[in-house]
């Protein structure tokens, strides 16, 4: 009986709580609806009131064509229309329009307001000007445009008349000024030419220039003679120093005659020496006379050569000195005339500049004369032609504001603000722990015989007590836990040499079962890669941390390629359970809260998650860390950021905790 009463009491309390919870949502719904309606009504009402309280703006338009005076092409007509469109916005025209509309009264404020309402724009590539006026009164806008066109036409006529008269007077004055300027410039040039003795504006026709030119020619000839004389003197001196005979051309005949005579005497002596003996010839007076004559002739030849050589040297020296004196005298004359020539050049250039100015003045006089002749030959004054193509007319519908669009914007804004107000109201009324209480499923408590129950226990205490009787839910099948960088750093600090090698290998993409089967024949340190054995056999690049760890372990197993890389104290390979045991011990020593969760699979999954978060392709990820199945593979795909996957060249493969400090 007592047990039944307890059961019915529990069900009664649960029913009361359920009714109270059902009543609260209905009350909250009514409050939310009230907040939504009030906010929407206030914002929408204010927006619509402001929208429809604005004054409507109407527009009136007209089109006017303008043609410049005289014949003009289309380009000139369009440019003239652009200029006239600018002149239509003048303040005097606005005041004239105000006087026409207000029966002769002038108001500066009204003119300024009217000027802001007027718009004039020339249509591209045409001589048509579009006039626009915007304001709240359609009839007033049409009248204002008509008055604007009338005022512009009247102003244009006055400007044309004044412009023709002023243009003719200006042209005559310009012609007189140009003629006077030309005469003054001519008088100035003539006085300058006579003052500085300039014969002609051509440089070569002036005496100073011609004289300087002749001196330069004479100096060139004198310099040539000086060089030739110096060369001749040098040749004579070189011949005398080398022992060569130098004979003048005038002495060559006499010396040739003596040489012929000497040759003849030598022939006679040879004949006598051939016919007679030496003893006879020594006593023969004829032979002695011939021999004496030959000696005398040879002496005369030597004397003539020496005399001719001295005379040639004297002549060469005199010729060189004479050439030097002539060249020096011409140089002195040219130097004296050079200063005068420079001063003449300055004055001549000034005269040339004055001549160029005279040409410009004469051209200006010619143009002024042509313009005056055209204006005087015109039969009647030219005027701008103005034609109204489209009479002023107002558009029936207002151009602004857009009441329908603004009303929709006001309603949409009111709807958004009302929704935001409801959301803010719910957020401010939310109590801490409300989500937990509202989402907790109803607890059904069943009293069992023999279950101890304290007197006065609350339903929550009963729920906690009953929770211990329920079996724990199993974890997701195939899922692996991920370690943080701080946990890995703490694990690294508490690890020994073997433990650090295990951490480096697992964080390089090698799974625990693959690490237990890894042998030294799979490691290629020189080529910097490692062949991972097992079901996911693959070739991994040797990253710097694992290569350094392998180099440190190499001397002990260098002799046997089939020896395992990771062994226990007896030399047997470590199994995956042994690896997990060592990691759990290191996690316990480092002070981690749940050391039993630190396994080889968790470290291997941590490295795979590190690569997946960088956006690495799933195919490249499998080639790096092996294949993951079940929930672990789905978790890696969830960790990958959205967008296009990255290639291996764009991914950092070294885990941050393994980088050198």
C-alpha cells in the first residue's frame, strides 16, 4: 500500500508540473504577440505617416533649338548649344522670369528659389536644349518655363545687337593697333641697324662677317705652309744628321757635270793602268796629270755638295720662319677681329629677333584686316536663331516621392524591427539554466520494493538516485579523440627517448600498428623517405623531426636491416598495446586529467585533424596518414574548411608542438 501511494504521488507531482509548463508557453506566446503587434504598429504607422505627408514634386519640360550666326557645321552647332545651356542659368534671366510672373516686382529670394528649380541640358550631338522645371505646382511650372523662354529670347536679341556693334568697333580698333605696332617695329629695326652698322639682315653680306671669313681662309693657308716648311726643315736636319747629302735643285746640274768629268777621268786612268805597268805610270807625266785632275774634280764635288747642303738648310730655316711669322700675324688679326665679331653676332641675333616679332605683328595685322573686311562687308547683323520645338508642358504624375516604394520599405522595416523586438524580449527573459530545464525529458520514477528512499526526498534527488541504475550509453563506434597542442606539449615534456620517438612517428602520419611493424629496411635516410608497411602501405617523406629521431636511434640497429625500429628491452618489437601503455604512463606523469584517453590512435588522429583543418585533399590526406573508417573519417571531413581543397604543396606537414623553439 505504501509503495502504491508513493507511485501515485510521484505521478501526481509530474502531472502538476506538466500542466504548469503547458500554461507558461501559452502566456509567453501571448506576450510575444503583443510585443510584435505593438512594435509593428508603431514603426509602420510612423513610416507611413511620414511617407504620405511629403509634398508631391512635378516636372514640366520644353525643348528649344539654337543655331549660331552664319554657316556652321554640326560640331560647332552642338558646342554652341552647350554654351547656351550654361548661359540659360544666369541670375539675370531668373530675375527677369520673376518680374514676368510677379507683374514687374523683383524678389531676390524668389529668384534664387526659381533658379534652383530650373535645369537646362544640351542634348548630345545636337543643337537642341531641353529645359526642365520641378516644383509642387504644375500650372506654375508651365508658366515659369514659358517666361524663361521669352526672357532668354529677348536677352539673346539684345546681346546680338550689342555684339554686332561692339564687334565692328573692336575689329576697327584692333586693325589700327596692329598697323601702328607694325610701323613702330619697322622704325625700331631701322634705327637699330643703322646704329650698329648692320648692312643686311643676311649675315654673309655684312663687311665684318666677310672679313672674318677671309681671315679664317688665309689662316688655314698659312697654317698649311707652316706645317710644310717645318716638315722640310726636319727632313734637311735628319738627312744631315744621318750623313745623307742634301742637294738643292739649282745645284744638281753643276754637281752632275763634275761627277761626269770624274767618271771620265777614272776611265782614262783605268785604260792607262791596263796598258802600262805601275813603274812606267809612276814616271809618266800624263798619268800624273790625269790623277791630279781627278783629285781636283772630286774635291770640287765635295765642296759643291757641302755648299748646296748648307744653302738648303738656310733656305728651309728661312722658309719655316717666314711661314711662322705669316701665320702668327694672321692669328693676331683674327683674334682682334673675333671680339668685334662676337659683339656683332649679339647685335645681329637681336636684329633677327626683332624681324621675327615684325613677322608676327604683320600676321596679326593681316588677320585683323580680314576680320574687319568681313564685318564691314556683311549686309545685315547676324543673330542667333531660336526655335521652340516643344512647348512647355507638365507631366501629369509626380516624379517624387515614390509613395508605394517608400510605403513597402516602411512596412518591411516595421516587420523586421518587430521580429527583432520579440527576439530581444525572449533573450532578456531567459534565465540561466533554462535550456537545461526545458530540454530535459520527463522523469518517470517507479518505486521498487526494497529500494531505499529517504523521507522527504525531492523528485530531482530521486532522479539522481535512479540514474545510477540505468546503463551508460556506448560511445560512437570508430570515433577517436583529439588532443590539444597543450596536452601534446605536456606529454612531450614527460617523455623519455623512446616516448619522444613514438610521439614524433605518430605525428608524422604513421599509425600505431604500422609503427610496431616498422623495420630499418623501410627507412631510407639518404633519400629522405620511409616505406610504411601494413594495409595502408605508402611512402612518406622524412620530415625533419622524425629524421632526427631516426638518426639518433640508428647506431644500435645499423647492422641488421630486418630489425624493428621500435623495440623493448629484450629487442622484441613493441605491439600497439605496449605503445598505448607507454603513452598512458607519460600522460599520467605529465599530469593530464584523463591519461587513459591518450593512445596511439588519438595521437595519429590528432595529426590527421591538423592536416584536415588546413584544407588538404582527402585523397592526399589518406596518402599521408592512411585510411580512416567510420566516424573518424566523417569527423575529418567535417573538420575540413569549406571551399576548394588545397594541394600538398600548400600544406604545413610539421605539427606546431614539434617545431624547434
